[in-house]
């Protein structure tokens, strides 16, 4: 019997394995595909590699504003962009495999579970395995919408984009979450005509109200059409028909409506139906010593959130510690970037004890030097403790990191009022936002 079994080697599975190795546990891992999960293979890393190419191309198109004239028009070589993406993914995938070969029993097969009298066995390739503790970290798959089933030709999901042999001339995107917004920006920067469709009343619905408003401005500046409180009711040839009676003719329809858990089958001995696992918000389940983490638990689809959940689980297994609760930052790699952590303004019921301050990036000298005037930093403070921070700015993914520290440590802003931030930097906006008036 193994000390620990891990089903899936995405960010949470890898973090659990790292901690298990540090504590000399005997571990078996089941991963039918490549290590790294969606994040490394089909999500965060490949997408951000393409984001960089798209933004670089966009900067070249607008270089005349900086006094630089290109002698020839820049050309997009989509295959080269994908090849570069593949090189980056392969590099990190190879590094992970080298680590795994030394520290784990790896079964490259899909796993399922067999339950009998609250005892769980793992089945893979007709073999049975047992472990004292089991972590399901099997990830997720793109969400489907009834009536808009993906055919990987006209209707596609975010996985299919990497199989494109060439860029479309026009595309409609369903969903204005991180996936939808990032691909909308990528395609727009690459001169693809983009239409964004959101069923909710606001774009970027999970974000602070001021970020929602700014997202509309970002899309307008990038000539991206958007439709709020609307949805697809029919498709006729290449024409997408909306509930609002608007019609959009496009080459492709991208369904970017989020992701859903991809859990292994759990067969109950002597029962024809699969067991419906109950997952609690501390990543435990209704089966003893069986845990679910990362995308598979359905609470969050962020890689760093998944890794944090894995730490909590391992602390529970190793030391019987109760899980920590922390605010989880999120970033959308649009241009400018969007970043957020903690309390949103619309979450506040009684404003009497709160102070909200917003600093425009255009008030910071460095923003004019690097074409980063568009955006803001917004801070929500209660009793001199930061409760939330929301940023739209170039380098927002970096700027939010300081707020992560301040919020995590519950640092009183009076204790950092004399902190020195280098000049000229965009980070000066942080100190302006924290300045006590």
C-alpha cells in the first residue's frame, strides 16, 4: 500500500507531490497525458506565450507614435508563433518529467475508483492499487453550451485554437471571463475582427465594478464589438443569431464559457450507477481520506489557487492541520492587464467603516514614458487594513503582488507610509493609493 496516490499532475498534483517527496512519502501518481495539466499544456503558459507575440506585434504596428518607422510592414507567421509556444511548453514539460522519474511511481493510464464499504481502490489498466490517502487532481475540460456543441471546425473551444493552421478573419467569442477576454485581445491584435458575447449584464462579471466599466473601454479602444445581456439562439451557416435579434457573420465561434471539473469515475461495488461524490469547501469529501483539489473540485480554475489547496490538503494529511483561508489574486493578461484580490466594492453593504481610493495611472509620470496611461489602481481599506485591491494597468500582474503581501500579512497602512518606492515606476501609484488623507 502506498502512503499517497495522486490522480493528475497539474499544478495541485505537482504541489502535493513536492510536499510528499519532502516528507519521504511513498507515492504513486496516475497521469494519462502530459505533466503540467491544463495550465502548462493548454492554458496559462501557451496562452501567455501567444499573448506576448500579439502584444509585440501590436506595439510594432503603433511604433510611429514613438518616433520609430518600420521600413517594411510586420507580418504574422502563425505557425512560427505556435512553434515558439510549443518550445516553451516542451522545455517545462521535459523538466517536470526529469523530476518525476526520480521521485514517483508513475502510471501513464487514466484512473478510476472502486468503492466498497468506504474503502477505495484505484483501478488503472485492469490493475488495482491502494493508498492511505488519495488526492484527485484530475483537472477540468472546457464548458459546453447546449445547442452549441463544439465541432472543432466552426464552433470551437479554447483547446482547438492551438490546432488552427491559420488565423480566421473574424470570430465571435462567448464569455468575457479570463479566457474570452485574453483571446479577444489576442485575435484583435492580430487584425482579426472580434465580437464578444456575454450573457450577464456586465462584462468581466466576477470583477470589481470599476474594472467592469474599464473593460468596456479597453474593448472599444481595440475595435472589439461586445454584446452584454445577450446570447446565441441560432446559427445559420456562418451567421450567429443573438437573442437581441442582432446577427454576426464570422469564420468561427469560440465557446469560452469557463471550464468544468473532470472527475474520475467512482464505481460502487455491486451497484450499476457511478457514485456521486460530495466535495466540501475544504477539499475533503464524503469518503474518508479522499480529497479533491484544483480544477476538479470546481471552486476555482486558477493554478496558484490549486497549488494552495494542495498545500492545505498535505498539511491535513501530514499534520492534521485545518486548512488556511486566504484571498486569491486573479490576473487577466489583456492590454492593459487586469488584476484583483480581495473585497470588491459591490460586496460592501455598509460603507461607513470603509475608505475607497482610486488613482489613475495617467497621474504617474512613468506611465507617459511607457505608453501606460490607461488604467487605475483602486484600494478598499477598513480600519487602515487593506481589504481589496483592483488594478487595470500595464504590469498589473506585478503590481498586484505587493497587495498580496499587504493583505496576507494584514499590514496596517500606517506602518508602511514611509516605505520608499523607486522613481520613476508604475508602482508609485500604489503609494498614492495608500496615502492617508
